[in-house]
C-alpha cells in the first residue's frame, strides 16, 4: 500500500501490545475492533476531533479519511478541478513525472509514531495534518490512509462507510468493527445520493448523437440500439 516504509504507523506494533489483542481460548489472537465514526460533513469531523482532544482519550491513535479536495498539497494538482485523475496520472508517471509529496508520506506517519513513542500524542484534525504535511513536504491524503492501519478510531464522512466503491478504494473493511453514525437521521438521503447520478439534457443529446453514429456505422448495433432508445426516451 501507499507509504509502506512505515509499517508501524501507530508507533507501536499491534502484535506486541496487549491492549490491542485479546487471547482466544485456542491460542489464536483476536484483534480489538476499530471504531469508524461517520459524520455528515468534513466540518463536523473538525468539531468532533476538537472534542476528542479535550477528553481523556486524546492520546488514542486516530486518523481522518477525507478527499483530496481537503488534503492534497501538490501545487498543481490541488488547484485543479479534477484532483483525483491528476493525482492518479502523476502516481502512474504517465508524463515522466511523479509526486514528491506522495513519496514523502511516510514522514507524516513517522512523525505521529514518534509522538506516540514520546507520549506527546494528541488528537488532531485535517487542518493540523495538512499544515504539518506542508512543513514536511509529505502527502496528508496518503498519510491519513496509512495511519488507518494502527488507528483505534477512524473519522470519515458517511459515504466512506455507505458507498461500496469508496470502501473498496480506501481499503475499509467493516467486518467485526464498531460503526458509529453521527446524526443518523441523515443516512437515508446520503444513501440515496451515493447511488444516484445526475445528467443534463445536453449530455443526453450528445450521447444520442454519438450512439446514432455507432448504429449507422454498424458498430455493435445490438448493444448501441437499446442505449440509444434509453437516451431518446429520457430526452
């Protein structure tokens, strides 16, 4: 995975830490579950992490999953309207360039590991991570994902937990974990949004024109004709 150099991103190795494992009767180890705390907006995560900082649990290993819109610090990508695609292109080295911030992500993980070791660890929010990332020239987006490995509590917007595609791309496995949904009355709307898609009439017309060309040129007619019919009926 990203920034694999810091395999011990939590600052302590889970298998050596008795608080992270419970013995099962047959000698197998049972991992202590993570808490996934879902909120409606990124702003609410900031409020909750501030509250966490004020409690006795401020030292607990945590991370915040959020989009590149909030955590990308690459000077070109962060100002682009399509950060996700540009980031992926850079990492694939399509144009002979890569992202130095991505390659430095382990510095952020190690910083948190050192803080744990010296017992000065404190709950943080996205702004803290981003400003530290700028100082260390290290990618907050990938560091936050890597910190999930050793985190006891993971904060994220609802859709990271509800949308199967996001769960898969972020390597979130909710089996045997604890999930807390803040203001859960918003879940229905969020679930609807995550499986909904909006198209404009001009997009439909453009699609129909392209499908006309395909059908008229005998290109996979049996696939394209039904699609064209759908476009026509929607228009």
